[in-house]
């Protein structure tokens, strides 16, 4: 399948850039890749999932969040509510093309965003795949700082964050929303099938985020796969994730039709 580049306007000066690969059928289902902090729509795992969708005849989409990749905005403006606004705009664009129901595949921060969007829109989500999901994304950013660092971030509205893959400057509104998105509220009354992958060697997002999710969600159709030597990116596992994602969504769609 040939994908098309999409520029999705949000306002007079804001837009999202993404790709859309139509499905081979008229199904109302599409897989949406949701990328992580400082990443973009076209990473190795995203491309692997896109190939799997093409093989199975499913529509696939991947967009850069605002402040990332080729979309408008800056990382300094990043906050959780804007992530959810972006996902709602993407869903509306897909729905206008017949893809009203989503299979969400969220990586790291994208796992956080995809999970909360699914929580607020359960009827629009067939299932979720989470890859090293940062469910405690906001609170951890805050709790890891000293009181002096917290005060400085709030006063200056600037905080430099660096890891082996990114160096970014974040604004205070990101963590100002932390009380709106607590992990305990996320797991409460969760009712969406989910498949999680997390590496025990992840030094960016601890695997205990995924353990907390699966231990506290009462809904039974949730599975966690822990990878002994997996780091945060899990790129070496991209083909395993690709195959498992295809099997997972296929089983859900088959169950619906039976």
C-alpha cells in the first residue's frame, strides 16, 4: 500500500503532519501509531507496525505531535491536554475517511497519551498496544526534582531534560497538569483490551509503570510481556512487537465478528 503525507490543520497557524496508509478493505478500523517524547512518527517500530498493517489490509496512520517532527509548535509548549487534543483531531480526520475505530499503539509518552485518550473515548478504541508506556510520565518528572529544582522550573517556566536520545526544554505547564492524570485514576474502571511490552533494562521508564497498570486493572483482557534484556526503545524487538500487535488486533476484530 502507498501512504500519503497529510497536513492536518488545527487552527490558522497550527497543524499536524503525518502519514496515512489506506486499508485494502472498507473496514472502519485503523491502527494509529502514537510516538514518544522528542521522537517522531517514522521510527523503526512505527515502520514495522505499518508494514504489518499493510500485510493485513488495515489502514494505518502516524502523526507527529505538536512540537515534534514536521508538525507546528515547540516542545516548550508540550502538555498532556494538548497531546489529547492532537489525538482527537487525528481521530476526527480518520473518522471522516471511514476509520471510526482505532487500534492504538503508543510508545513511551505515546503510551501515556494513548492510554488516557482511550480512557476518555472507550467506544472509539478496539484495543491498545503499549510499548514501554510512561504511565507516570508527569508525576515522575516532578518527583525526581529537588525542591529547589521544582521552584526554579515553576519560576522560569523552563526545564532542560536530556537522555541518551534527546535533549529538550520543557515548560512548566507540562507538570502543572500532573494532578489531572494520576495513574490510579487511569486504571480505575479500565475496560479496553491491552497488550504491554516493557524491558527490565529500561533506564528511562521503569517497568514498574507497566506492573502497576496490570496489577491494578481489574479488567481481565490485559497482558504484559516483560523482556529481560530490553532497553527503553525496544528496537531490537521491533519484529516481535510487529507480529504480536498484528495477532492481537486480529484476534479482537475476529471476536467482534463471531
